């Protein structure tokens, strides 16, 4: 009885999470704009491709997300190494400050960055948008890499040094492969957060470099059309594909690591 209840409860939770998305995907193929199914069509996807405003904002979103994620991954990984090698009090303090940035309401971060850019007389555009996205992506990378550094066996690094590697070689050949899952996870999370962000982008993008969420918001104030359903479907499928690819890579990495450990034993 307990097992049945657990299965039903889990099924209801997943239904609550994913049924709205399934409905959205289904109605992105509906011939009419209403909530009644009238037939199957791809015309909303065709209209989406012809919509220059959406395509332009989509390109802006990808450019910002890629630049912000790459720089945030580099900065966040470097910061994680610095925090990991600090003394306990300093380490706990900086880790808490990193968590505060994650938990801080986006509207506070957005307004703060807008004021900061205005103080330094930076006009809102691609530069301010990328800087803002790097700001909220760095803590995500730090918190993804730190657990991998704690799990790493420092003896492996020392063994590599004893076998003839210098500090740089030991770092590249031993440390980086050990923490690579955390780096990839931080990069993917940063990419997802950057693509999805609305509030901070709204305050820092200006009028010439708006991202997709900002454009969608301006469109919904007029009328919600099935074109937005089609766009949301493509975004959902894209994120799902990235997550599946990451899980497959992670499984392959773990299997390879097990085989190497088995061969050594």
C-alpha cells in the first residue's frame, strides 16, 4: 500500500510539473488561436521564423548567454580554487556570500547593476547586459565546482608531481579532469539561467539589445499568440536536449573512470 501511494504521489507531482508544458506543445501545432483543438499545422513555426523581432532577440540571447557562460565559468572556477585553498573561517564566509548572491531577489540585483552602470556612465547595451549576466552566473559556477574540489583526492596531484609533472602539467592532467563534471555543470547552469533571465536583463539591456524573455514579455502585453507557444516549445526542447547530452556525457565519464580504476586494481 505504501509503495502504491508513493507511486501515485510521484505521478501527481510530475503531472503537475509537466502537463502544462505538454498542453503548450500540443497547442503550438493547433490551426486556430483559441483553446479548442481544430487541426494540426506547422504555420505558427513558419510565422516564428519570419518574425524578425523574435529572431533578432533570439540571436542576442544566444550571444549574451554564450559570452556570459564562458567568462563566468572561467571566473567561477578560478574563484572556487581560491575559496577552496583558504582557511576555514574565510572559506565559510565567502561561501556564505556566494549563497547570498544566489538567494538575492533578481529585482534587487537588476536595479543595483542598473545604478552601477549609470554611475560609471555606461549606456545600456550588449556590454552592460553581458556584464550583468556574468555577475549572476559566477556564483552558480563556484557552487558547482567547490564540491568537486572537496571530493578530489589531493594525493593524485602529489603523485603526478612525484612522477615528473610540473605544477602546470599536474594541474591540467589531474586536477582539471577530476573537477570537469562540476565545470560542465556550472557552464550549463549558467547558460540556462542566462537564456531564461528576464528581470536583470530588463534593467540592463536598453532598447537596442533586448533578449528573448524581454521581447516575449512585451508581446504578451498585446496578445498571446500561438507563435509564442511555438517559441516556448523550441526553447523547452533545446534545454531538454542539452540536459540529455550532459547526462550521457556524465554517464560515459563515470563508466570510463570505473574502467580505469578496475584496470589499476
